[in-house]
C-alpha cells in the first residue's frame, strides 16, 4: 500500500512537471503556428506572408531569452543543477572630454543613445543569445514532445471515459495507463537537454573564466592597495600621533622632575593614559586586519563574538562545526560584519538573525534584519566590495531588500573543506 501511494505521488508530481515543461517549451511554436494559421485564413496576398514571417521571427527573438531563463529556473528548482546564463554584462558608458559618450563600441551624442546601441550590440554579439535561440527551436521537438505524453494520456482517458461504448472505455483505460506509467519519467528529459544546449561551450566558458579572473585580480589589487592606505592612515592619525605625544610628555616630565615634581607626576599620569589608549587603538587595528578570535576559535565563534559587540540584538544559529581556509573565513567574517553594520547604520534595524549552514554547493550564510529595507548593490559601495571579495572564491551574494524591509542577504561560498 505504501508503495502504491508513493507511486501515485510520484506520478502526480511528474504529471504537473510534464505539463509545466510543455507550457514553457511551446511559446515559440505557438507563435509560428499562429502565423501560419493567419496566413491560411487570409490567403492570397504574398505580402501578408512576408509580414507574418517577420512577425514570427520577432516573436521568436523576444521569447527565446525569457523561455530559457524559465527553463534554467525550473532545472535548478527540480534537480539543483545550476545552468549559468552566461550573458554578457554592459560596461558603464563614459562621457569623453569632447562631450560625446563612449559605450565600448562607438561614440554617440547622448548617454541614452549610447546605452541603446550598447544593448543592441551586446544582444546580437552575445553567444548566449544564439544558445537561447537554438534551445527555443529544439526544445519543443525534444523535451516538449516527451513531456506531452502524460497530458496526452490524460486527455485520451477523459475523452474515452466520456463515451459509453466499449471502445471508448478501452481508449480511456489505455490513456490512463500511459499517463500513469510515463508521468514520473516524461519530464526528466528536460534537464539534460537544457544542460546540453544552454551551457556554454568549454572554450567559451574558459574565455569567460579568464575574463572574470582578470577582473577579480584587478579588484583584489585595488582592494589591497586601499586596505594598505587605510592601515597607514589609521596608524598615522591614531597610534603614531599618540606615541609622539607620549614621547614629548615623557621628555617634559624628565625635565620637570626636579623643579616641578607635581607637574611631572601629572604628565606621567597623562602619558600612562595615552599609552593605554594607544594600546587599545593598536588592538582594534589588529582586529580589523585579522581578529584573533577568528584565528584561534574559528568562524562560528568569531561571528558569535561579533554579534555580542553589535548594537543590534543578533541571533546566531549554526548547525555545523567547521574550520575553513583562513582567507575564506576572513571573507565570510567581514561579510557578516559589513551586513550587520549596514543594518544598524543605514536600515535602522533593531534585530538581526545570522544563520550558517551548508548544502550541496558549500557554506551558506544568511543575514536577515528587521530594518526599513531599500538596500542595493551600488558600484563602489560596501556591498559591491563584498561581492567582489566573495567572487575571488567563486562565492556569490544575493540580496533581497524591498522598501519597508526586511533585508535578506545570502552568501554562498563553495568549500572543499566541508
């Protein structure tokens, strides 16, 4: 009995997924079928066929990318197989000293024209566009046909049982058997077909990876230089200035020791206070570079310590014990610190939740606050820097922050250490 219930459940899920695959893979054939039907209905004008052909081509171009995005989403949802889109991203347009705008391809008189031309050129020159068109043309005759078997069986069963004849009953039983037998398997052809035709070729993937690593190397160099300047500025303006003042106070106290002992003792007390303050600043600077608790006790305890120092009421949940490579732990730790700082400083949040788990892809860190929302990744901002820092380890940052809140950030870092 349990096996029968499990089979019926699998058949029900498979039937729903098969219907979804049919619906998703058929918009392009529907456009062409509609064009042919209109041409037959109003036959006799050759210019009409030309117009319908152009209309069908434009419909195919407009539908190919949304269809492929939906297929990627379904494959990831059903099988946890992520198919990268691989779409080329537009670079920012730049205004030159001559007043013209450069979009990476040509000069235009306005930024709007520059972006419009850039989008068109990127769309036509992007290999992912032609992969989408190829898949949109092949999917109906491969995955779509196979996925249509269970729905067709259900339709045959309904039509057969609607007739009171013996032949109708036989057709209904046959359709029901075909639908139940094929439903758990008919949709399973869609994921491998999508992977085969939507994933970039090895050469293209290697070229994209080289471009990505080149950009990451440049970002890492800029970030490292900025970090060195920050450390130098903090030392110069903080601890170094206090140490210089400490030396002057000690020298003055030495001269006043015999002539004005009270004044000398006061200077020594000030020097002792300055030494303690300098030591505190140096400790904070060292913690900003590499917190000792992160090196000694690991990522989870370091995040818990960070939560205790946060002005927010932070709840940390971690269902695992792990030690990762120090660079990865540092990137994740400072990522959590950046998100909590933004929640307290910009979102005006009062509570936050930090969750550290793992899944098939690696370490998953989620940070959610009850602030006012509206956060977004801006060029040159802290979140953009966090995304670049995670990208060095093939990590990702997903941010959901509607106006009014809450803000939910999800960091995923592939880790072999897990």
